[in-house]
C-alpha cells in the first residue's frame, strides 16, 4: 500500500520500482514475484488511455504493488483523473517552479477541494475547519506527490521547490536534464554527475526522497547514486529490459551456433 511506501521513504529507506508500459494482464503477478515495491505507469510518453490505466492501477494495488502514474503535463485535472483511476502517487513532468509544485500538491494532497477554496488554503489565506482538515488528511494520506526535475531552470529554483510542504519525492529525468545542460545523453559527464548529485543531496537534506530513472543505466551506476542518497530506486522498464535481454541472449545464441549477427538496431529509446 502507498502508506507503507510513503512511510519507508519518510524513514529514509530505499524503495524499488520499475516502469511499466505493457497493460498485459500477465504483468502484475509476474512483477510481484520480482520483489518490487511500486510500479511507474507513464502516460506522458506511452499511449495508455484512462480506462487502461485504471485497470492497471487496480490490478497492481490488489497485489500490494503501489501504482504511481506520470501525467502528461502538470494539470490538476489530469492528476485528479489518475487518482480517481486508482493511482496512489502522481508524477508531474518537467516541473521548474515552486508554484508548479504547490499546484500539484493541491491536486494530490487536498482533494476533493478545488477552485478558489483550495487556492486560498494553499496560499495560507484561509484556514481549514478542523473537521475538513481531518477529512482531507485522511482521504489523501496514501497519495504520493512526485515531481520530475529535469532542467537547468528547475535546478536554479530547487531550494524553493524543496520548501513546498507536501512534496514527497524529487525524481531526476536524466535524458531531459542532460539535454538542458547541453550534453545530451552524456550520463558520465562531470556536469551531469554534479547536477544529479546536487539534486539528490539537497533533496535528502530537505527531508524529501530522491531518485532518478536510468532507463539504460547499469546496476553499478544505480548503486552509486543510491550510495549518494537516492532512495527512490526506479530501475529501467519492462520494454527496455525485454529489448536488452533478448538482444543479448540472441547474440549469444547466434555466436554459439556460428550464425550471422542478424539485423540488430542498437539505437536507444529516450524517456
């Protein structure tokens, strides 16, 4: 359940998940057997409709794998739709300001309040009545609020972003961050490593969990960032793992049988 995931993160423990693109009914039980804590369902880059996402969320939640959904853009309505669909956490992409974080927190942590009332409460202009505060807290206690930090402007505003109450996790988007830094896909570049390290260290110091999604990163690289403080471990994804392992095993099989390498495309998919 999300409460357990949230409690683990707040206690500074590591949690482990993977990205899921497939809506196959075989996947939930299969992934449960791997020992994952959560799944990351992406609607920013993957063509998944609302009904499909709802089936996925409820199937994973039934197996106590916390379903976390990335919405296509930072939109409170989209966040609300995904929470209604069964998501227990929301990731907003390309967040760059504290005001954007407050907007997401409002959608994730303050439902069903909307409109001017929610805006006034978030801005501190209006207090909540005790009964309403208790109701809202109980209703949203399990919801995780996560933002993607993946640009130079976001890093410039990071201190302010981390001060927004209700933010649970900062998730580095390596591909977009490397492009924003002017060094696309150079994940070993000193400037990229320095940026990631700064995000992780500052986030953890502020009491916010941190992680990054290295789609094609190796385990040693992920372990290095975990030792730096990353505790939201988002490892690869179903499509990438199938591609990588099938390519590797077919190449080995062809070598052992003395066959030609075949038509192998070594391009990667950036997310």
